[in-house]
C-alpha cells in the first residue's frame, strides 16, 4: 500500500536523499510472509541452524531514496513476528525491527487481509485488498510507478556512527493492481508523528517470489 507524503516532512526522518514520484515522497507498507530463510551455503545443516527463523511475518514501512546515484529503499519501521529476530535484526543489520503480532490471510483469488499489532501498544493496522481488474500477475512496466515502487534491490540502513547498505537479488515481482481498504491505521498514528500527512495513492499485491537472495551489510 503506497502513500504520498510531502518530501520536506519526510526528509527530516531519514539521512538519505529522498527520491520523489510526481513531486512527492512515497512510503510503502509491505505485508508479507518469508518462508525457508536459510544460509545460501551449508545445505541441510545451514537450513537446520535457521530453523527457529525459517518462517516469519512482516509489516515493513519503507521510503525511496537515491544514494551516490544508486536507487534504493530505506526502512522507517518494521514489525516482525519473531521476538528473537526483533533483537538480532537491529544488532546485525541495523534494521528498525519491532515485535508484532501478525494475522495475515494472503493467497488465492479471495480478498487478502491482515491485522498487525505491536506488542505493548494499543494501536493496530488492519487492511483488505482485492484485484481491480484482471487477476493475472505480471512484471511491472518499465518507467511505471509499479517499477519505481517494487523493483528496488538495494537497502540503505541508518546507523549511529556509520550508515550501511545491503543488496538483494530476485526475479522481477509479478504483481497486480489492487483496491485497498484500510480499516484501522491507529498503530501508525501512534508510532509516527508524520503519519497524518500521508495520503493513500494505490496498492499492489503479489503471490511472491522464490529464491530471494540477501547479501551481507557493508558500511557506506
């Protein structure tokens, strides 16, 4: 789910130069499930060592930036279903993880829905999305907003002393335009002072991608 935010408001909340679309900054909420997380090497042993983290649910809030000419994203907040990863993610990658409870229904032709809450907070984020036209998922067209928002392969991370970045590799997202219905955004209003300035501009959904690779973080 994509929202437009005045760039001058959002820039105060990230050290990286914001990349605009149609004159505004864009933030995107991505709700998804990650399955079979494991080391790229190590075979069955590597997968066994990652067993506690093999399946996790996320709600990511990100915006779009360009650093040294390279387009990418930076995370403003992330709610993750694993309490252990909520501790390890900030230490290893500098990711802004928060421990959340996720109730996600995604898959098939019926409307997809979700409700996410942060442990210890009252607010929630609840939504439902349904296709607006053909149910066929296809890669984003070059130069389209979908490509701007979905095909980003570098993540820039804010650090206390040094910023970092890591890259990912995957096939192009097969996606479709959807009509979003947000029934509760109190979690975001409770967490983010600038959220009242955000205006919904659209949404996409995808059945997902296989064999997504994530590299290690490097200092900028």
